[in-house]
C-alpha cells in the first residue's frame, strides 16, 4: 500500500518537480523505516517583502501506525541556505530521518532511561 502524500504550497505556485522530490523523499523514508500511513508536507515561500534573500520553510507531518506522529516543524532561523528550496526540502527530510531513527530506537528499547534512586 502506497503512502498517502499531501503537499501544500503557500505563497507560491504548485510545482510538480518539487512534488516529485518530496514524494521520492517520503518513499526513501518508508523504505528505510517501514510503513508511513500518511504524510503532509507544507512548503512556504518567503513573504513578498522578502522575495530576494528570503527563506523557505518546509514542515513535515508523518503519521505512523498506531496513530504515532513525527513532526518536523522548525523555522530555518538565520540559515541563509534555506533561500534555496531544494536545500530547505533536503534539510527538512534530514531532520525527519533523524526523528524516525530516534523513534525506532525508542520502540526497540535502545534509548537510555534514567532510573531515580529509591529513598
């Protein structure tokens, strides 16, 4: 069963090349980490008054089995590399991969837990 991928564009025209890149990234995540139930990616262009040198924002919401979610919802800050849409997309998916790795480790019981001393 193929993952349902929804891509929304804000402040810019929908772009099939961008949509294809996002779909390929989601397929890679699913191949690497297993089933992803749904994915919503929001691509926000720089605002009109920042058209030159403005930064793209890419937010990702992955829905996993058992209603678990992974959300990549970080603004680029002052990182000028996010003025390149391809970089912004790749960076967001890199963050999604890291969060999925953490999620898988947690599910497998590989994360450290702190035991409080008993009095």
